[in-house]
C-alpha cells in the first residue's frame, strides 16, 4: 500500500483526480438510475390511478346493473391490446363477494370464479383486498409473483361495490430502464473520455513546478548549483511560489556560508602555519644565538689566518642570513613602538624609489594621512613596503602602480594597485600562504608576513582584480584619533 | 299554448332531434311533409354507417320523402318508441315484432330474404376448441352469454330449450350476462369470457363474412328450428299509404342496381312482402314461455 503512496506526484495527482472523477461519475450515474427506476415504478402507479379514475364510474354502474359485458368492454379498452397505451397485462374486476366479475384474460380468471381459489398469489391478493380500506389505488407486491398488482376499490356513494385489479409484469419497466441505463452509460463514458485526459494534463501541469523544485533541491545535496536555475520561473504567489522563493533564498545563504567557510579554512590554515613557523623559528633562534656568539668570540679573541678568516666570515654571513630569514618568519607585535605618522609613509616612498626607477615603473602616490595614528609604525611600514615591492615586481618593466593611504574615522586604508601580470583563481586563493607559488622572486614570504601583521593588528587584507588591475586593500582599525 | 303542452312538445322535439342527430337528412325545400322516422335495432351485425347512410338516401329518393334514421341501443328501446308513436317504421327483431303485433302496436311491412330464405335460426355457439358440447343441456354450470333480453334467438329460445329439457334457466348456468348484441355475444365467446352463447344465423353469417378472425375462435354447436327473419314493421304512427310505399320500395330494391348493392352490403338478397304465419311458431313460443 505504501508503494502506491510512494509514487511520484506526476502520477499520484492525476490518479487521485481520475479516481475522484470516476467516483463522482459512478455515484451520480447510480443515483440517477436509482431515481429513474423509482420514477418508472411511480409512473406505473400513476397510470394505474389514472385508469382507475377513468373507469371507476362505468365499472360501478356495471356492477350495480350486473352488466358484465359493459365491464368487460371497459376493461378491454384499458388493457394491453390497445396499442400499448397502458402497460397492464391483465385487468380484472372483482365483485363484493370476491368473485371475478369481468376479466380481460378469462382463461386465467374465469367469470364467477372465486379469486382466492385461482392460485396462491390470487389468494394472497384476495386477502389484501379484504383488508384494504380507503379509496385510493394501492400497489400490492407479492414477492414471489412475477406481477405487480394495482388494486383500486370501486366505491359509489360510500358503498364498496367491487375491486379493480390491474396487473403488470414486474419487469415491464426493464426495457425502458435498460434503454435509459445504456444512455446513461454512454453519457458517462463520453464525460469520462473528456474529463480523464483533461485530468491527466491538469495533474501533470500541477506537478511540474513541484517536480522542478524537488529535483533542484535533491541536487543541492551533491553540489551547490553554480548558476541560478534557468528553467521557466514559477510566476504565481501561492504556496508553491513561496517554496521557490525560499529555495532561492536558501541557495544564496548556502553560497554565502560556503564562501565564509572557505575564508575560515583559509584563515585557519594560515594561522596554523603561522604558529608552526613561530615554533620552528624559536627552535632555530636559540642555537643560532649561540653560534653567532661563538663566531664573534672567534673573531674577537683569536688571530686567524687568511683561510680561517674567510671561512669564519662565510660562517658569519651564513648565520646572519639564517637569522634574517628566521626573523622575517617571526612577527613580533611590538605595539610599544612609535605611532604611525605621515613621515613613515614618506620614508617608505623613498625606500622603494630605487627599485621603481630600476624597473621604470610609473608610481602614482597619494598620501592622505592627516596626522599621527595609534598604530605601530614599523609594522605598518613593513606592510606598505611589502605590498609596494610586490606590486612593482608583478607589474613588470614600464608598468603602472598606484598607492593610496587614507584615514577614515575608525581605520587606516591602504590601496595598492598594479597592472601587468594577473593572477588566476588558484593563485588568488593561495596568495597569502607562505612560500606562495605566485611569487617569482624572493622567498615567497612577503605577503604571508603582511597577512600575519594585518591579522595581529585586527585588520583586514584582501586581494582582487578590478578594471584589469590587481588590487590589494588593507584596512587597519584605529581606536581613537591621535592628536 | 299552455306551458305543459309546450314543454311536452319541446321534449318530444328534443328527443326526435337526438334521434336524428346521427342521420340528419338534407332539407329539401320541396318536401313539407313530416319525415319518415325509421329505426334500426341493434340488429345489423356489421356496423357500417356508410351503408346505413346509403340506404337512407336510397329510400329518400324512392319515397320522395325525408327519412330520419335512428339506431337504438337495445330492442326494448325500439319497442317503446314504436309504441309511443315516436317512430313510424323499424327493422326489428322477431320477438319485438311478435310482442308488438300481439298487442296491435305494429304490423308487418316486409320480410328480408337471406341466403335464399326468409327464415332465421337460433345458433348455439361455443369456443372452437370445445368439441364436446352438442346442445344447451351440455352447458351445466358454465358461463352463458345472451344477446338482448328481448331477443328470440339470443335469450328466449335458449331459455325455453332449457325448460323443455327440464332445467331451470335461472339456475342452470353458473353465470349469465347480456352482451347486448349478437356481435358482442360472439366476441365474448371468442374471447373466452363466456363458454357459450346464442345468436341468430343472420348475425352469424354476417360475422363470418366481415370478421372471419372472430368466427375462427367460435363454432356452432346446435341450430334451432326455423322461424321468420327479422321484419320491417310499421308502427301505429305510420299511415297505410306510407307503409305501402315503403313496402313497395323495399321489395323493389332487388331490381335496382343501387338497391341491390345496398342489400348486398347488409347480407340480404332482398325483401318480400311479409306473411304473418311465418312468425306463428315464434308467437307460439312466446306465448308458451310467457316472456317477457
């Protein structure tokens, strides 16, 4: 049973509809036919009443005057041989003593015979007649008998003179009823031929948007659809329309959440790497300090031959380089430094100038820092420096780089753009990772360090493409305006 | 005139008018004399109003008189009309004639001839499948259909036959009824409403000729002795001249093309001048039976 209910609504809806149509058609037809049957039976009773009414006077007269022939002729005129005007198979007039006075079928009901003696049915009929009070026509249905009997007392001046019995076969309405039933059936079939296909199309039509929605939602589980659904949008504002609306909303929110998750993952990854790097750096720094001190001791307290001198120098330079690299890895948040001022920005401008000239890069400089800012100068200088060097590097010979430093009430904004080599999606996502593959020169740590500094200062850094340029934006929040 | 006479006259006039309603004669400006009023008892078995109308017109032409034709529902009515002088002539059954003649209310004008004879018989008819009945005495406790209470063949004769056989006609049968006419008796027997009935041979012959399907269901079981055929009679209201004229016209019908055609339509060969002694046996029977 459950399997039936598990069917797709593209079948269920039309099936339900079809079931309803069928049930309605059948029940209405059945009711109509039942009514028709009753009507036909009622019809016969009315005919019996009409006949009785028409002949009662004549029959009363005939009974009074003992005029058998007159009664017989009257009955014959209402009988079956007059071209089917009445349905009565036999008409019989019974006198007061229960004897047959006249009958249209004398062979079955001979004159002067006792009605009760003619057979079981007739005996029962006679008993019913005796009981019958009142003047109307009454149907007497004696179940096993093939006939229905319509019994009318013939009364004149309040005196019961006799009884008229009109008999009709039980099945006499059958031909008419059969014909009516066939018509009804044909009509019903015609209606079904129209309604059932219409119902099928209606069901499909109603189911279609739900099927679309269900399909789209089941695909949600596997992957987020990258492009909004381009199938015919559902235009109406009913419940299904609301479902669609909510679905699209959900889609957007899922996309936003995925982006956020990506960001978090990225951030976590970088932070993890940062912690690892810091740990390693500390491990290296300790023996490194010792080694450098040892080298110093050698230099200071020993007389070295030229070969040893050169070797020691080599050692010293190498160790110094290691210290530099390790130092770059370790970002120390020395908040107790000087506050950032416009002079720091100018310094950075000067520092990058040689490099800019070397590569004949056109640098657009815009410094709108109004005054000192409560941010550590050395860290911000490092950030600015890294970004500019990066940009210069990326832009290639003769390229364009622009740099804006601005102040808003609650943050400092740095905007560095460069044209030239663009980064693809893959590179963009891995931009701030240490030893980034997007760096062609240097040790690939610059942006990573920058990222770490910005995170430590509680700011945001983002890289994107705009107007064909690669753009880095940094926002560093400031607590209050330094005076 | 005083109101009683006027109302009597108007009643008579109304009665006559109702009588002539079925056969209103065309008014001929030349005829100022009163029309001849003629009645037709329910004697003629075949209901052929066209033939009756033709006969009336024929008589009108031959008699140069207007003829008012009327039909009565039963013999009694015919007799009453003749007695009351509300009818001049009538073609009546034998018994009514005998009865009226005995009392001087009617005199014989002409007797029809059928199948070459001026006589008739009473026939006992039963259903064709009843092969055992040979006479009325075989019909004890059965249903019997008479035709008219004043019919010789249809009632009086069978009852007399029973009496002669030692039975009481009122108790012999299970049930009897009057069917009203010979045709109805035959229909009743054919339908099975009655087991047997009595009609006259004239009616039987007409039925066989015109309604063979009815005749098929019926068989003649017994024939009575002959008596005179139903005559045309003149009531007291008819003058001798008129009676003679009618007699002449009737007798001359067989010599006339139109007359012969009408006679044939009624199953007759012609009319002859009636002889009273042809009806003697019937008169005797009536006297014996003391009926009605």
